[in-house]
C-alpha cells in the first residue's frame, strides 16, 4: 500500500521511506482487526462502533465469500448471502455510511464478458446495490483494452460505461488509459445517490 500511495519502489529508495510512511499514517484509513471468518453480527457491531467513535464514512468488506465461511445461521448459502447483503444495506441506510462489498463472480465461458448476473449467489446483491462496478479482464468486442473497469449500475444519474485500465507493475497501480474519460455504453434512469467516505476499525483503529 505504501508503494501504491507513494508511486515509488521504496525498497529501492529507503532514504524516502520514513517520509512516505509518515504521510501514509496521516490518512484517515483504518483496518478491522478481524482475522479469518467472522460472524456477521460481530462485523456489523464493529462497523457501527467505528462510525460512532471515528466518524467513518466508507467501509470496504473484502470479501463476501470469505466472510461467509463459518457462519452457521443458515444451512442454505444463498439464503445466508441474502441475509448478509440485507444487513449491510440496512447498516448503510441507518448510518449514512457507504459500504463497498467485494464479491467474486461465478465462472463464465472464456468468450463471455462478466455481467451483473455473474455476481455469485442470488439477485439480491445487485438489487440492493446503488452502484455496481465490474473489473473485466477480457477484451471487449468493440471497445477498450484487455482490462477495464465497467460501471454496470449507477443510481446517482444512471450513466454507465467502461474505463480502460493499464497496470503499472513498478507502482502496483491501475490507471485509466483515457485519462479519466469514460465510454458510455447505455443509460439507466434510477434515482438517488450514495455518499462516499473512509474505512473502519475494531474498537481502537490500527493504522
């Protein structure tokens, strides 16, 4: 993360490490201290505490399938996923906090692009989401390069499209080849927006 933040190979420029580490420490970025699979109630309680204590505005859960591992509330994994997605949606609404949930897609044929329907499990995750972004790793038939970020759902103003991405191995970062330009592929007319913000902690934050 320091490499991505500084855009430098700090292991090759150790004289600059302390300076960038100090800058990184000033970021309003925190990590939950969970390790391994966790009960959804414990995760939600920690998120709620972080919002109350530290005014956290953006929580990133990476990833849904990993978190579901030891949950025993339901025998049906799809019912369990619906329960977890519903819990996060309720948390986001009740706390005015943006929640980004990483979900690995199901396997598709090599010649097929990932779609909203590729999201693992049922349709509830895509229905509840205000925004859906898909990291594509295949070349579009008539579009930008091999890797691109697709905005598949956008309740803010309905605009959707793709950003072509280029990976920089030296800095471990992706950047848009089109310098921020998006190729619109269609438009949805769905209302309302989601706030954006930071990342949470358990009880006391780790930086």
